[in-house]
C-alpha cells in the first residue's frame, strides 16, 4: 500500500519523498478509478513512478526509473498488455478536466503548446487531434493521450559542477553550456546550478547573485500561476512561458540580472539574444541537446557561438553511471578537461 | 359572535392558501430571470477573465441574486475539494440540492441539468455558445412562466378566497 503516504512519511518538508509528492500533486488530477489502481501498487513500484501515461484504448502505463510497467485492473504491475487496465475515453476526458480544474478554456495557451503545468511543477503532456488555423496550432480538439511527468528536484545535483563554474579568485560566474542527450537530467542540473548561484555557496565563499531565468517550457522553475514550484534560489526572477530571445531581452532591460539562464537554445534568434546578454556584461548559463563538443559545433547556431568563443565552461552529461552522470567538464576555449 | 370569528378565520386561511399557490407562479419567472442573470456573470468571467471555474463560480455566487447564490457556491465548493469529479457532476449535485427550494418546474430542471455536462470542458468560444444557448432557453421559459403567471396567479387567488367563502356558506 503506497497511497497512504503521510502516516509515516514526512510530507510537506524539503527533501520529502517521491511518494509524498505523487500522492499530493499527482493523484488529485487523476480520475478516482486510476487513483485507486495506483494506490494499490506495491510501494517499490509507486516509489519509482516518473511518468503516468494515459492513452485512450491502450493499457495504463507507468514510466519507472529504469523501465516501464503496465497496471492491471486490480492495481498490480504487469508486463502483459492484455492484462493491463485499458484507459477509456472517460478516463482521459476526466483527467483533462481535473488537470485544468474543470476550466479547459483557461488553458487554451497551454494546450496550444502541448502541455499544462500543475501544482508542484509537474507537467501533463497532451496529444490528440490538432486544429490548425493560419498555419499555427489553434487547439487540440480530441485529446486522446496524456503523459503526466513527475518533476523531480534534486537538491545538490550541481555540487560537483559548482567549483568549476566560479572563478576562484574573482568569484565570477563563468559562461557555461551544458550539453547532454535527452533525459539525462539536463534541466535538473541547470535548476540546481541556478539555485546555488542565486542563494550563494558558503563552501566556495560565493555570496549569491541575481539570476534571470527564461523558462519557455516551464521546466526549470515549474511555475504554477507564475510562482516557481521548485527551489530556484532567493535571487531569481522567472519569466514563465516566455520565448527565449524575447525573454532574455526583457530580463536584461527590466530585472538587472547578473546571470541569465535558459534551457535548450537552438534557434538563430536565441544566438542573437545571447550576444546581447554578453554585450551587457551578463553571464550566460544554458543547455543544448548533444553528446559532445564536436556534435554541437556542427549546428549553425553553435558554430557561430563557438567561433566567437563565448562560453568558458562546457559541462557534458550522460547516463554512464545512472541519470545525471557528469561525464566531463571542459574549458570551452582550450577543450581541455578540468575534471582530471 | 364566535361563528363570525370562525368564518373570518376560514376565509383568511383559504385566501392565504390561494395566495401561496399564486406566489409559486409569480416566483418562477423571477427565479428564471435571476438564473439567466447569474449565467451572464459566469459568461463574463469565462470569456473575458478566463477565470478557472471554481473561482468563477464563487465570483458569480458573490455577485448574483442571493436566492441563486447557493447553486453557484455549492458548485465551487464541490470543485475545490478535488475529489475527482468533473464540473458537470459538481453542477448536477448542486442543482439537485438547489431545486426543491425553488418555484421551478421539471422543464426548468432539465435546462439546468443539461447546462452541466459540457461545463468547463472546452475552449472559450464553445463555452460562450453553450452559455448563450442555456440563457436563451431560460429566457423562453421565463416568458412562458410570465404568461402563465398572469393567467393562473389571479385565478388561484380568487379560487382560494371563493373556496373559503363557499366553506363559510356551507358551514354557517
């Protein structure tokens, strides 16, 4: 029995268990039927839930830390699709209503973008029949697939990176690019770096500086009604759901950040905005998809940035020793590893 | 003397029964119009404020005719519980509680119930159309109720009074 969290778990505190988080944030947005199935799951499965996938007419599927599993109508894990509880149209429809607190009309913008962020900073991805108007997605009409993604927060994920990110003498933040293949904990690392830069790092004698975050896909701070649901530090301003290039300009003009952080740059206008930030003397912290330096330097946007030798540090993530393994930290200009 | 007092009381009692019956007819159009007004408020909240339904319902409850406030307040309360029910179900439960205390008839109940199902489940345009439809149905029902009221209210008042008179004549 996993759903009875709260009896013996310390819920509502910092560093609370995943069980608490899922019980408090995720279960209320699921229909009663599915809530019951999940609470029947053995604790060790419930503990590992990273994704809950509802696809109309398909078995209820849970993404776990290492693999995935289906759930039977009795709330037991199974790997046989035929035994899985089949998600109905009602289940999907109900979840959509619960996620939007019965106000789909208040989430038109979010649905257009394909996801809704819920309390706790978790995200619900949406798929179905899109309605296109003037070449742009207007809405998703028949919603048939949902992916509830549990947003994890790993306080201390950046502990090993921080000493390389701050100049030991001048206490200056270094321009840093984090690269990693998808689902290796890029955003989690970025979030913790932001938190540490913003709050300060006593161990490194770093006082903390104001950080501006442009959170286009609401992944970094996980804002719910504009308020960060994740700990992003005490000197952090977040522009939630804002296009990166525009957001960076807005922050630079209005909020006076010393560091600007964004997730997944890749478009031409992003590079222009980065340049603007650099000219304003602001430190830049960002991420990109990619496995190594060579791979990203093929891409036009980065080609320019690399030629200009904008970045000072390159952090490479992988999953060689589990999600979020820091494979290497390089001096961007010389290409030499700083870890060994 | 005693007889005369008794006769007066009988007359008053029967007369007031007639008035009570008539009042049901008088109340119905008023209440229908009040609900229509409340839905207008709801439409504004949804269309221009994009206010989430639990808040929108509470807002309407605060602003609308106090007689109708319970309906919207209860819906808001149900929704805030996050008990896994949809807006439609919350609305229907609220309507069930609300209906017996009103002068509305079965046909009005159907209109209210039908209003619940698509509530909050689609985009603004769709919601606005849906509220408009319900409002026009309520308006029509209010017009019918009004003309019925004109016909029946007076009849019931007279009937009560005359019935009382008849009773007095028989018993006297």
